[in-house]
C-alpha cells in the first residue's frame, strides 16, 4: 500500500510540474509589461512599482517557463496567486546596479527606470522581484499582486505603432528569438540611412559564431523611432541633443560608456511590435557603447569599430557574457568579490571552476595558464578579466569579449551563447 501511495504522489507531483509548464493553460498570447523604479545608494536600495501595461502579443519563450539559463543580478518570479506555484521566471541586470558600485553612489541617492516583459496571466498572480549584489547577496526585494482584468493596466500597441520592417524573418514569434534594432538620433529625414545601418547591424551580429550557424533561430526587426535632433548627446563636449531615448556618452563619467536611463521610452516605442531583445544604434561616429543583460545594447553606428563593438555589447545584453578585459588602475577592479563565483559564464574566480569551462580544458592544462602557452592551450585559465588584473580568470588569451581586434568569440563564449539560443528556442527533454 505504501508503494502504491508513493507512486500516486510521485505521479501527482510530475503532473503538477508538467501543468506548470503548459503555456496555453496559464497565459494569454499577450505580454504583461511591468515598469519599476530602482532607487537608492551604495548602502540602501529599494524597488518601487511604476506602471503595468498590456501588449498585444507574446514573443518570449513558451517552454522551460520556471527555469533560468543564467542567474543575472536580479530575478523576477511570477507565481499563481491561489497555489503559490511558480509559473514564470526571468533574470536580468540593470544600469542601477552598476551605478551602485560607483563613488557617486556613496554620496547621493538616485533612481533608474526598468521594464520587464512577462507572459500575460489568465488568473491573478503574485510577482516577486529581487536585486542581488556581485557577492550574490540580496539587496532589495519587492512583491505585489497583478489581476489580469485590472482596468488600470495600460493597453499599448493596438493603435499607433512605430514604423518598422523585418530585415530577417526566419519564422514565427513562437519559433524564433525576436530582436529589434531601434533608431536613436535619426531624424525623420534620416530614416533611409537608419534602415541601411540596421541592415549592417544584422550582418554584423550574424558574422560571428554561433549566431552565424544559428541565424535561422532569429527574427530581426528595424524600428524607425524618429528623433528631433540628429546625433546623440556628448556631455564632455557640451553637445546636448533631443533624441528619442536621450542616450548619452560619459555614463558614470566614462567617456566611451554610451547608455540611456529612459527605459520606458524605449519600450513605449516598441509597443505593438514582437520583441524580446533590444539593440539601439546611435547616429554618431563617436566611439562607444554599452550592453546590459536582458535590458539593451546601445552602440555608435558610424564608428569604424561598429561591427566588433556591436557584437561585444550584444554578448552582454543577449548572452550575459562578462567583460574579459582589465586595466592596471580600473575603477571597477574590485567589482567582483574574489571569494564568490560570478554568474557570467566566461569569467571565473576559481571558486567553482567546475561549473564553468573546466570540462573544456585539454588534459594537464596548467591552472592558471601562462600567456606563453596560448598556442598550446587555446582554452585555459588566463589571469585577468572582469576589470581585475589578478584573481579573475578568462577562458582564452583573447576573445571578442576582450578586444575589438580579435575576430571571434572564444570557444567558451560560443558554447555559452549556443546554449542560450537553444534554451530560448528548443523544448526541454
């Protein structure tokens, strides 16, 4: 009798897990966009709910709904309000969390916009959003309930939709990863130039492996969001522009760091267009860019290094890859605690190297690996990465995530990207 009871309970448990992964039972073919404000300083961070929006289609994954491919610096969990069961989960990083590590955050408090796309639930759900530090300690958490028929959920994307066109159409939204390439700093009169630059952006991403071999798993849409002024803001030169998303160089006083804090404006411009990942191309020849995991990539479209920089930043925003470069006096050299294993798949502190690329090393590969042995050991444990010269290791002597001059993502980065593409587009076993 006990064996029969145990088998019954096991089957019930298995049924519950399968049910939790049945997209059509739980969700409408729509998107719930939740806008939050992250605020605070280096010692105290808070999360505030801003606005809820309903978008007409869902372009995200429909399988492995409560699994995460990457840990990120924050997570959003959606639970059925009645049962408490997880029905969707996603991870992210944010510009706010980068800012918290700066000197400025020790002196003042600031707030940053953040928007997240979730499948639209059929029944009331509880939402939990959590921020974590590079030491993997929780720094802020916020919980709230969403009722799908709430009359204050803003319906967007059903009337006025930003002009757009596909520049790569490989399949349906259900089958493919939907990437938008969005105009920033292009006036209405410059949109033909934007569409040409968007084509080059698409070519640039799929020039590199594994995107090249897995191009059939992507759709790419060019979105012609007009700006009043041509170009983008360069504060150090006192050049201030009125653009669609108010992007600017000199983020955190770093000349080449090109970002925007106007995240809601980006998502409002995309309402009514199926999208999961965002590339913003800026109408400028000034060198720079930025990429934030599951947020956006922003790059200068007319600088000679546009192609490798775009791929590098997309490695951040899509792939969650870490920077593999370092400088002797980098202001972020202590960003990663050396006693914690980073979640990024291409850097390690050797705390849990077995969870990274240890399985890809040739037999007897020295740990760490001397740069003089780079030809013998194309995959190794090369010291220097994550902005630190010591204590953090990268997989290869050089890689697309280290320098603009290197022609490829290293094998470890390629594997990480390939795994992520498969996670988004293939059903679990």
